[in-house]
């Protein structure tokens, strides 16, 4: 039939709950470490402040904040709450409190600009925002009522900390009826084409992926683990791990607001971190720089790599340098609500350094011939399609993009080219969608193209990825200047940098007479990619 099924079974312990009125927040809270341990066990430690929070405190904070939001601020089921914060001990409290009362969570990168944030606030229909004091200025112009995470000197704004204190004796969650089919979160992704779109994830999507996460944790983590979190919780990878999944396992997580290599090494040594979900640039940095540093990394047992491709060579080099550390790659998308593949055994992972795991239980896949649209047998390359209870409901308010991405049988087209071998090992070979990944972050070419086109001296533009050893990919712009204009590469780079988050910056520019387009007007990105390769070597 051309359909690949996961070869793993979930088992009764991790069966996906079917009761209709289950809320993801209730599910996560119900999985916290057993009552007598809960008060003592540390859930989060902030690396900057050394402030820690136990599971007991976390539970009480969720109850208190949910009560304050519901009874005090009248946040209701279906209201969208916009969260703008780096990783912090309050992040998962806020997520769980918002979800527990049936409100909808939308998250954003705190590095995003005012304009990018205003766009998302508007698109998601946010009724309330929660922001760190540092990012508040980006929300003020939107006019959306805003809470601060922690108190600041500005008394006009209530803070989450104050709300929690004010309701600290709350013993339970407000009673709000939520169906699994209700929307829980709207995360932003550009998908296969165009600009960023709201990925609508339901409680059912999050419940499914959380139970699958618990299954994978059974073979790869335990309550005694100490995790390190620099993967941001505004992204599906961090949200799944640190917002929901690992809380069900009962581990301790050391939080970093922002990744930096030295900080990571210090954290590993200081807290005896043994488990790190990471991205390829971190693996790269460890291989290139760790040996010179004299830090003690002997506590490390496992490091994950996902969100972008890790080369076979890098994977092998890492294993050679750190023979005591298991390296596990995983692959997923915002649209699949997180991980779709994973290596349950290190032996398997070692034997396939080019691959990113096997389908996790309940996932099915097809590999579709790009030319004929027919499913392909093992070891043949085609577009990977995925099916699972965790596949997004839709792109918010965009039926056209939804129909182009999820078919009538609910198969998700990933826009990734790959193959599956006869043992079910999944290998991603190339990205065929427009998306650029810089350090694992999404950069949408269409967004940068529209910024470029707003320049009075630019007539046409196209943005493509250029491979970069350290960061994965960097955005490169092909620009057609107005006749007679002397616009320079540096001016173009500065112009874009002034309007987008730093990780989206165009980092190379080439001037060209015209942008190659198909008869239908679509940019022929492949031609530009080949041209850039030729230019870079010549
Ligand atoms: N190899 C090659 C990979 C890989 C990859 C992703 O920003 P998004 O939408 O989503 C993510 C999610 C990553 C993730 C989530 C949860 C999880 O458990 C896990 O395992 C470690 C990873 O990145 O980008 C999705 C796109 O990113 C590329 C691919 O193009 C995909 O469509 N991508 N992982 N291992 N490419």
C-alpha cells in the first residue's frame, strides 16, 4: 500500500486517552511525581538566578494563576493569550494555567521586532498578552491589555507573580469544560511556502504528542535526570520537552534564557547535567571547541539533535570525541506538534549516523514520488508525508494553505525530501519547501522578499538558503536594482536588518538582472541555489 507504520507499540501504560473532555494541562498535572515527592522534587532551576521551583510549587502556581486569570481577569475559553518571554521558571506555569481554563496559547520569539509582534497579535486575535518587562515596549503599541511576568517599577501593569501571590490558597483549577477537539495553541510556522501562518493545535494534538513523548522518555530519560533547556519554549521543540513532556517524567531542568556556549559548559559542570535536547549548531560547537575548554562534561549521558539536519560526518566526529555520550537525532515539525521520528536505541542511532530515527508509535508515513505523486517503496527518495493524531488541525484562517498542506485523509505534506529503509529508518535528504533554517530557527524567504521589495531602489528580489557549516543555513538575497541605482550589498543588508529579528537577517546579497521565474510567475529558487553554489566556488 506504500504506507509505513511505526514498528514500535505504545503499550497500555502510554495509551492515548480518548475521553472527550480532557485538557492537556490536567493531563500534565496528573502525571507530576507522586504526591509525597511532589513538594520536594525540583522541577526547574534558573541558571542565572539559581532560583528553583519544586513540582509542588509549580502545581500551586498553576492553580493560583489559572484562578486569577479566570475569576480576576475574566479570561474565558477561546480567548487567545500571547506570551512573549525567553525560557523562565514561570514559562510552563503560564502555559499550563492558560490552557487549563480553555484559553488559547500563542507564543513568539522575544527577539522578534515590534512589527513582527504586532502582526502575530493581530493575526491570532490575542485578547491578553503576557510579557517580560524588557519586551513590554513591543506590545504597548498593539493596545492589547498586557500582564508582566514579574513586577517592574511601572505600577500600571499587573504581574503574573502578583497574581499568583494573590490567589496562593487556590486548591484546584477553575471548572471549565474543554473538549479534546478545542484549540489549545497557535504556533507560527511558514510551512512549505509563503509567510508565517498560525498552526492550530488542539488539546487532542498536544495530549497525543505528550503521551508519545512519555513513551520515548521511558527508553531515554528517568526521574533522576537533569536536563538543560536552552531550546526556547516558544518553539514546539522546547514547548513539548519543557512545557509538557518532561514534567510528566518528573526530571529536573536547568533553564537558560538564551543559548551561549560557555554558559552551557558551566551549567553542565555545575548541575551535573546529563541530558540535553539540542540543535546541530550546538553539536558542531561541542566538536570544535569543547576540548580546549577544560570543563568537566563527564556527567553528560545523552544529547539530542533536531530542528535541522545534522551531517553524518558531524555525528561520527561527535561520537568519537564524546564516546560516553549517546547522540540521538529526532525529526519533527510545528505542524506535527513536535517529534515524528526518534531513535529508541543507541545501537540503532550509531548504525545510522545519516538518519533521524524511526517513526514514533502511532505515526504513519508515505514517501511520495515528486513527479508522479505515487507512494514509493523502501529506499526511494520522495516527499515525506505523515499521519498521526498529533497533526495540526489547520492554518488559522487560511483554508487554501491548509488544503495544500493537509489532504482530505489528513496526511501532512512535510515539504522534506527523504526515504525510509526496509527497517523503518527515516532519512531526510533535502528540504524542498521554501523554508530556511538558521540555527534551527525558521526564516521565511517570502517575508524577507516583501521587506526587500519595500525598498524604493529594489525592483525585484528572491531569498534562498546558503549552506553554512556553523549555523546550518544563512539567508542570501538576489536583488534587482532600479536602473542606474548604486545600492550596495551593505545597504541592502542594513535595510533588512532594521526590520526583522536578528536571526532572520539577510547575510549575503548578489545583484542580478532579473529573477528567474516559471511561466506561472513562481520564483525558480532551484536555479538561484545552483547559481549561488557556482558563485561561491568561483
Ligand atoms: N533533520 C533534518 C532533522 C530535522 C529537520 C526538523 O520549526 P519547525 O516547524 O519544527 C521543528 C521541530 C523540531 C522537533 C520537535 C520536537 C522533537 O522532539 C524533535 O526531536 C528532536 C524535533 O524544527 O521546522 C520543521 C522543519 O525543520 C526541519 C525539516 O525541514 C522540518 O520540516 N527539520 N528536524 N532532524 N531536518
